C-alpha cells in the first residue's frame, strides 16, 4: 500500500485582483502527520489554509482533500475543521455556550458530554462558564481549538494556534495535537514560532511570495550540507580557540552580531555538522570539557531565513 495523503495539491493559484497570493503551489500532506506551514507575512499561508477549509476556491490547479477532489464551490469538506486568522466566537456567551451553539448548528442532539470533553482537552474546564469577552488571546485560541475538535475531524487546519499561549496553554495544545496525530488524524498548522514547528511537526512547507521554496521532512532542513553558527562553551576557551583556528573547516564568528550573543567564555563557531562532530572529538582528546554546544538559531529558522531571503528578490 502506498503513502496515504490527507491533502494533495498541484499547481494551485489564487489571485486577489492584481495580487498573486498563491503561484503554482504543490503540496502533499501525509495522513496522520502534523504538517507545518511557515513563511513571512504575505507569503500566502492564510490563503492556502482558507482553501483547505473551503472558505475560498482556487483560481487554478487541482486540490484533493481526504481523497475527494475539491469542486469550484465554497464548502467545508467533510471531516475538516479549524480556523484561520482567529476563531470566531460570541463574546457575550460563555465558553460552554459557544460550543453548544456551534454543536447545535451541526447536530441538534449534540451531547453536553462531548462539550465537556473538548473543554477538558484544551484545559478550559475551570472557565467553562465564564463569558468569552474576558478571555485572553491564548484562551480564545484554545476555545477555537475546542470548537474544531467537536466534529472529531480527520483533518484539522489551524492558523497560529499557539498565538498568545502561556506555557500551560501551550502544553495543553501540543498534547491535543500530538494525540490527534497518534490516532490517525492529520493536522496542518501555520506558525511564526519555529520552536513550536520543530516540537510538533514531522513535515514542513516553507512559502515565500506565494511559492513553495521547500516541502518535506524536517530532517532535510538539517542536512549536513548547510553551515550553521553554534555557541560553544568549554572549560578552556583559549585552548579551544587555538584548536578551531588550526582547522580549515571551522571558523570563529567575530564582529558586532557575534559579540552581542556571547559572553567571554563562549565562542561562536560556523561549521558543517561533520566538522563540528570532529571538533567535539578533538576537544575531548585534548581534555577540554564541552559545557555547551547549541545552534545560535535553530536549523529550521536558519533554513527559513536562507530560503525566504533568497526568494524575495525574484518577485
């Protein structure tokens, strides 16, 4: 049996007047995965999410969701739920009343037990009977997620679901999304937070000016053919510096930017992964303890910056 896809898109285009929001976008999202959608503001992320939710139709190309081709009509595909921009909520109603109103639109016999369950999943049980007008941004995001979960979706589409979340809220949301994927559902989410994407997503698509500049497993972005800057703290910074300077494949990054992100005991080293591995081995052989070794920016963030900045002048 081949790989099953929750979303298959080919050559998707979407324009708003003279503005090209999506320009020949191809996208394959594997079933049961959490797929991240990242890109600069105006890259086309929200437009693409809107197509998946049936809030807009493409001007061209083909789109298949959960095995069914999408027709040229505004309609939410069966088995799909989520939100773009921000969840639509009634501020004068309580969290529970909001969910009850939404459930009634779909099923007049909707059970209260299901509402209680989704409120518990997103960590809002204690404020279930509070009016939404008093909710923080993060609480509204969690309530929007609860609303999407009411339908037991097979494809969940979320626009910045971690927006405004405190650590406890983030823990709840991450737990919900990971459980959904483990149970076979598919999640497509956009985010500006690279740490959330790296923590949650097994696959990622990077958009820039309406085009896909990368799509695939996160591991491809951390391939060993891209130099990154690493913070290196050792027991003997001077000896480590001399060792690095004697190695052609390694560079110490100096200058204002480097100085701003290091202290006197930290070196910023630019290297490929194999060269970095060899450096660690040499430090150990020289009896120099490695106390910290971490990317200055994450591999995903580095790839995001490189790919999107490269794409920008072409449009």
